[in-house]
C-alpha cells in the first residue's frame, strides 16, 4: 500500500529553512519563513506567556479533556479581542489547531452548508490556502490583488473580480498584513468590499493571522469588525501564533457569525462535529495561555506592550530599508516597503534576481520575492539594500 504513495511537493517556504541551514557562509541572512525574530535573531517567548504558563502550572489541577469546541473563557476572550462588540446571540466559535486548522474547518463548514461552494482567493495568497483547497477538491478562482507596478493593491481589479462571486460562495480575505505581498486595503476600500458582498450574498472568510503586527491590535481588526457589523454571515479564522508568539502550541479559533440565533446553534453544532471528525478535542495549553493573558489586566497590558515593541521594531526596519534604498537607487521606487504592513513585503523581483541574492549574497527569501522584514536588523538592512541594487532589482 505505502509504496503506491506519490512524493508530495514540499512547501516552498518550509523548504527554504533547510536550504538556509545547509548554507555554511558567514553572514547569511534568512528572510524566509514568517516567524518573528528580535534584533539578536531570536524568536522570544513573550514575558506574559511565561508568566501565564507559570500561573497555569501552579493552579491547574487536571488535564482531563476540555470541551469539543474548546474552553469558553478562551473563545469569549478571543471574540472580544477580534470583534470588541460581540453579537453573542449570533456568534459560534471553535478552538482549532492553529490558524491553519481554523481555515481548514471554515472550508469544511462552508462545504457542509453548501456542497457546491466555490472559494475566491487573492492572487497571490498564502500557498497553504491553495494547497488545502486542492487537497479538499474545493473549486476556487483567484481575484486580482497585487499591482506589480505600484506594489500596492489593484483595487479596481479586485472589485471587478470579487463582484463575480455568487450567493453562497466564499471570498477569502486577509484581514490585515496581507501574506505574501504586504499590500493592504484602506478602511474605505473595505467598506466598498462589504457593499459588494452585501449585494451578492457571497460570504467573507477573513483570515486574521497577524492582528497587532500591522497598525496595532485594534486598527488591524478594524476591517474584520466593519465586515462583521455589515454582513449577515461572516467566517473568521484567527491565529494566535504570531501575536502571542506561541507558534508551536497550535492555537487558533474559528468564528462563524450567523444570521440569527437558530442558525448560530446549527453552526456551533456543526463546528464541534468537525473538530470531532478531524481530531476530537482541540489542544488546550496555548488557548489557556491566551485566555489567562487576556483576562488579567496586568498580563494583558504587558503582552500588549511587548507586541507593540515587536510591531515598532518591524516598522523601524521598514523605514530604514526604504531610506537606504532611496539613497542607493536615487529614486523613490522602493518607498512601498515603508508603506506595506506586517511581516512581509513582496519586492517584485524576478526568480532569477531572487536566486542571485541567494548565490551572490547568501540572502534567502521566498521565490516570489517575499521577504520577512523581521529577519533583518539595523546592521543587515544596509547589506540587503546593497544586494538588492547589485542584483538589478
Ligand atoms: N494565515 C496566514 C496568511 C498565515 O500566514 C498563517 C501563518 O502563519 C496562518 C494563516 C496560520 O498560522 P498558524 O496555523 O501557524 O496559526
Ligand atoms: O507564510 C509564512 O511564512 C508563515 C509560516 O506551511 C508558515 O505563515 C509557512 C508555511 C507553512 C506554515 C506556516
């Protein structure tokens, strides 16, 4: 049986990790996988996470199963963090295995409710969106998103394409900090998107993996809140991997905003059912860390302050890189790096130029020229800027 298996194509982002490790050159720079690194190159455990873990260790008296949908404390605290004003009578929620698990369960739920569902995704999008849909056999079409000239959003193209999504189709949107481009929509543009979806009856699935990494915890949730306030049905897949720095704890959540409380109950039942079919109970440790932090004023304040430090470090690196490139290129054509938000920016370089950065300068970024800003520090920014110019980008 097992010899019938076919080799699976590796994830292009994860493959880079191995390539980088194997490179023996001094001064190599890893701008690949989207993991935050401080200026010393360390992905730290946040202070509030350590404190919460200690508190859990001291007070936890059982490791018996939690609820199938996860703990209520976690789901309520996350609903407040994401939505602020929570329409409790319409909101179903499910603790999941990371944000990826939330996306997977959202797509499963959509298909359960509408077996003929088509998913509309941005071009480009996070490669895992595509591979999960392919694996599930879910039909999907791409909508225009990135303007290769300006490195901003092609909003006219986006509007024209998402208007084609029919009633009951899913439109997958990045709530903030678009991965892989770093180009984002303005609040006014989000309002236009809400109006298009309102008219068509297509259902937004918002992937919120970077709340707090762009313009701030509230600012990054603004689009999600606007959509949730305007539309009768919304799915939201949120991840705690980045903003709590608990990547390996696999902590995520799926919200389903339903038209009314009867539909909410149906959604809640189906969501718990989906957890049971896939892995039964969701993991608890990460979500308990999150609820411990969010429900304690002091821990929450300390966590929010550290998250702000992380966000501002990345903004500082963006400004420095844009400025170095302005000087070296004698033009403002790289200013988009300062305007992008989140961990990533797409440079708009060719695969050959990306390869040249790797070969000539030991700088690793994803083949589509996505770079992880957090892989840089004050000293490596000028090295990258020089290499970008030398590679003819
Ligand atoms: N969605 C996007 C766009 C991401 O970049 C990520 C990645 O980290 C996720 C979802 C989910 O991450 P995780 O499953 O690690 O919580
Ligand atoms: O895009 C990234 O780099 C992050 C991390 O299969 C990641 O979202 C990358 C690939 C993957 C899972 C997570």
